């Protein structure tokens, strides 16, 4: 007889490429999301609209009248709810393309999904605590991510930032389709990552499969762009007078399995180029794409020109004696600068490689720890996602680590309301338990960090 | 009672589906708002166990739809994932504790009695088996690892009686292997395993001998699968399958022929939004929805050449 404990373990790495049946890198079949006539089997498919809706969808989702479709002929209550019908799940472990734990966890439980973009349920979780000096500490849910509106899934508009920081996109209209083009007319047409868009008067290769996992276009068919991100001139139909995008999607490659605990192996998305420029489609005034040698831009650089070869203090008396890249490679944890380039990468501080060559990126994308090298080519650059998660995370400002506290770990353990010693102080725990903190760091053991770990800004700046 | 919209296939000799909305599961304050609850029906007592993941507790309802008790909100059991009910009322609670799935025997009140350890687990299931669902049928417990399409069958003392590794057979039908995972899972009174695979637009019936039958085709017309989720069987072998995107419950006869469907998206009481789970018993169909619409209860009657009615 053999006794076991039921163990939740990560699935073995899968060697196949993920094309995913529904999107296939481009527009899916139309009636997957739309009802053309609000009629099926000669019956109305919907029973009336939600009169509590506001904003762009107030005009009436769910027509009562047979043969009269809903706004945008959508099947879902709104466009994000339509997406989350597939992309939300009540999983107990990270699973495939699920980007939201639903229903959102309660009590001391933490979100389950671990996609690189993060789990949207964090935006529903507000944490409160009291600092050691008596001040209240609050980490509001809406500060944890992009507040897409999805009424069926309890996701509501940001009540504080009413437009995109650095831009004008209205928070009330933010949806999955604000960033991802569900019809995805952009495509990668060659092995060099060249992006082309369908347009009136133009002829481009048709999209044959997903381009998110390293597939390369052939002479006959293109692949989709990374994560169906929207292309230049994208203008969301459901938003009034949107500012059309001016940048194409970034080029990047993800490993086939990317939603997993990083307790033992990190998920390395090989970001190539263009991410920050693309984020600036909505956050234009925040964006500074180049390094700032003259120290005049007064915005942290992020973009194709923000190279990690920028000079930095070598901590030996030379203000410009080394590079950001050299610090990245040397930095292991607070106080420990003995790292080596071949093993210096961390998915908590990713960067772009400065290439759009699909084969190169595909060889670097991994979920098994097979490629851990840090910057070496001289083309690497910092990007928005070096510090922020695209969807949501446990910390304010969508940051990958807690930027509101001096320490991420104290006494060799995560801070948390249930920690012993200083780690229980509200200014460190932010009101989260140690398990929730660990979840926000994708289950890395606290021993990954220093006994008293400072901000991961230091991965590039080594001020600790 | 409000009649629900029901569509059915045309044709002589076809069974006829009649569905009527009855009420939503409630307490003394009225209908209880919940999203994406998990459902388990106790045929012996005529009670429905609802895992309210949003509130972190298990609520128990009589056939009349009124809540009679709840448990699990103190996290003593961990985060409850699912619950199965034996004829005598003893509960088997599947929960997450410190990131691990644990199985606990509990009294009918949800009071922990003892952990249940599995015995005689074959090597292929001894490592990496991560159950997310539990069902009870015919004196056996069925534990499903949805992500890996594995089902382990045990007696109520934990002795393993059978295992099913369905990955290879189901993935053979999938356009992509990642699509081959269970969305909904159930066991019918005959011990057949029932599950849906939403991304595959398919549902499956697996006999106790391991024979796999798939059914369903992609589409958005009556009887077609868009994003299927919950699945359940009634006492006569009729299957009920929910579709998240089409917002319907589809009914299939024991030979897997489509009988009819009801629900449809909307805000009216008889409509559905994102129906994730379904359970059936004594002529009533319980449907767990999103958008805090709780659990709607329908009376369903099936009349036809080989159906005696609800």
C-alpha cells in the first residue's frame, strides 16, 4: 500500500507550440463573440438589457427584439466579459490562458493565475493595515492593475484615475479590447519580425497561426502579432473620439507554457522590441524612449533607445565607470553583487533584447530555466514591463514588487500580517499575508532574496 | 412561475423540453448574490451544496431553495474547492491548504472529522495528481484533476479502486493539446464520468470500462457548443450542459441527441449570464451564474417517445 498526500504540482513542461484553437493569431470565427441577428432557432437569444449599465454600453446590450442584435452585435454583456468567459476561471492552480481567478479570492487566499501579465483579480482586492508608527496603510485594489470594465466579472472602472496617466483614454471605457485587437489585423510577415497591417488598397499575407510562441511566417502566410496587441491606427469603435494608436505592437516570444508558479523555474518571455513605444499609445506623456545622459528628460527612460549600456556609477569612485547592464548582471540581492552574466536574468525585472529576430527570441523564451543569461549584446533596453505588470499584480502601480516599502523581506521572510517581528508592520505587509505576498512574487521562496531585501530598482541601480 | 425560453429541434418523434424558472436560491433576506458557485446535489436528502467561492464558504439549501446552514468561512478546512455528499449525510470536502489539495471527512454540519488519505495510489497518480473536483456516486468518490484529465476513484475510506488517465484519448481530438482539459466534471448515477472541454467545443462521456464518447459541435445555434462549462445528468440519464457564451443550458438525451435548451442571455429572471455549473435532481435544474446572479432554479420536463417527463 502506498499513501500519498494530494499535492498540487506544476505540470511538466510541454514541448509543443501553443496556437490555441479560438484565435489562431487573428480574428476568430465571427459567431464566437457576435450574434448577427439576435435569433437562434427562431427565438430571441437574449432577454433584455441591463439597465444599470453606464457609459458606452448604456445604449443597450441584449436587445429584447428578435432579429435586432445587441450593441456591436456582441454576445457578452460587454466586451471584456465576453473575453473573460474563456479567460477567467475558478482554478486551484495556474492554468493555460486564464488571466483572472474568478470569483476573486477572499480572506487570506491569493489569486491563482501566474501569467506574465498578472491576474486581474488583484484589482478587486484591497488590503489595509496599520504601520508601526500608527498610520493607516491601504493598498486599494484599483491601484493593482489596469481596471478593465467587465460587469459580469465584478471589474469596474478606476474611480481615481479617470483617464490614462499621460494620456486621454477614458477609464470608463477601458476594456480588454483597448489593448488587444480582438480582430487582430496586424501580423508578422517574416522571420525578422516585420509587422504589416491590413489596410484598404494594400495586400498582405493572411494570418495562419499565433505568433506569440515563436512561429515564423512563411511565404504563404503570416503569423499573428504578440498577444493580438493592437496595431498602429487602431481606434476602438466603442470609444468616443479615441486617439488612434501610433505605434505597432512589440515583437516578443513567450514559451508555450507561461502560466505557472515560479517557485522553481521562472517564465522567461523573450521581449524583443517596441513594448514601451506601444504602451505610449495611451500613456504618451509618460514616455521617454531614450537614455538621459544629460539628465534633462526627468522621466525614467523606457524604450528601444533606453539601452542598458547607459553609464552608471561603478561604486568605486567613478560616476560613469560601468553600465546598467553590468550592474544587472552582477546583482543577485541586496548587498550581493557577485552575480555572473550567464545566470543573472530574473523575470521580476525583464528587459527587451533589442532584436526582432524571431528565432533568437524563440531560443531565449523558456519556462524551465533553460536560458538565464542577462544582457550581453549591447542592444538590450529597459521597458515599461521591466517594472510593471501589464494586467495586474499585488502591489500599487501594477509594479512587480512592492515599491512603497523599504523592504521586500525582513528576517529572511516575506512581510505579512501573519509574520513575526518587523515583517508584520503595516508599512511592509501592506495588509497582505505572507502567502499573499509570496503569490505576488509568483511563489518564489523568500530565500531568493536577501535577508533584508530592498527594492528591485536596485537590480539595475545597486543602491543597496 | 415564469416560463423560460426553450428552443428545441424540429422533427417528428423528438423529445420535447419544457423549462420553467422557479426561483433563485435565497435566505431570509432574499436571493443570495453569488458568482460562479460550485454545485453538488444530495439526492438522498434533496439538498443542494453550493461552494460560494466569493464568500469562501459552503452554503446548503433545501429543495425549496432556502438556505439551511453554511460552513467553511472560518478557513479551518482551508479554502474549500468542492464537496461531495454520501447518502448518510457525511461530507467529503476538498480544499486548498498552504497551496496543497487536502481531503477532509466532515459531518453533515461541515465539522471536520478526520483527514482522508488515499491508499493504493498507482505510481502514475502518486506524483503530480492535483484534484480540483470531487463527486460521490454509488458508494465511490471521484476525484478529478481537470488540468491533466485524470480521475481517481476511491471508496469512502480512501482505498483506490480505479484510475482514468484520459489525456491521450481526449487530446487526440484537440486541435491543440492545451485545449484538452476539463472545464466541468460530473458523474452520473451509473458511474459514467461526464466532462466538458470548453476550448475544444466538446463534452465527453467515459464509461466505467474507460470507453470515451465525445459529443458536441462548435457553433452558436441551438444545441451547438460555444464555450461549454458545467455538465450534469439526471436520474434518467439526460445530460445538461451549460454554455458560458451562449448563456444557455442544453439538454441531451441518453443517446446524446439534442433535446432542447433554455435560458439565454438577459436580465430577466429566467435568463442566464455566464452559467458556469449545473446540477440536477428531482425535476429541478440548478444553474450557477456569473454577474452575481447567484443560482437559478428551473423545473424541467422532458416529454417524448422514450421520456416519461420530469
